[in-house]
C-alpha cells in the first residue's frame, strides 16, 4: 500500500509540475509578444501602443548615457527616430531567459537589430534586461537597461 501511495504522489507532483510549466510557457509567450510589441512600437513611432505598454513610472538606463529616461523621453525618442526616416529591418533575440516573481518578470536577452537610414544599413548587437509587470491581465514594461556590444 505504501508503494501505491508513493506512486500516486509522484504522479500528482509530476502532473502539477507539467501544468505549471505549461502555464509559465503560456505566460512567457504573452510576455515575449508584449516585449516584441514594445520594441516594434518604438521603432515604428506607434505612440498609442507605447503609452499602453511603457508606463508613466518607467525608468530606462542605457550604457554610455549619463541620464536616466522616463516615459516621456521614450515617447519623444521614438518619434524622433520614426520621423528621421530610419527603419528597423531586422530584430532578433538569439538568447532569452525569463525569471518570474509573481506578477513581475525579468527578461534577460541578447539582441541583434539592423537599421536602415538613407540607403545605408547598420547592424547592432547588445544585451538588454527588461522588467515587465502584469496588470489587469496584460504585461507592461516599466523599465529596462540596454548595453550595446558593438
């Protein structure tokens, strides 16, 4: 009888772990889509989407820049980029790890992006640490830190 109880408990624990992993995978899919939406909205000058995803309390730090930025800075820089005629050609995240802490997630990534302006392309590689908070069933992005590697 003890062996049956042990097997039943093991099956229960395994099924709970699988269900938790599936739930996390679904949350990660939503989370990573929200992250991609932030990046694309920034490059496309999509102010409405940025205002929804990048909250008023946002703090942004970038390597080599002495000042921290906030939501209004993010919106202004997005608009400037978009109005300059520059375009995002490629955006990839070759390595990403996600940590969950309740309704907060930290996304650690390497990124590769190719931009085009005036007929010239430029490739940038770097790392980014992004903070996401789940509010009312949706992910928001109240902060990040970027570091260019090239």
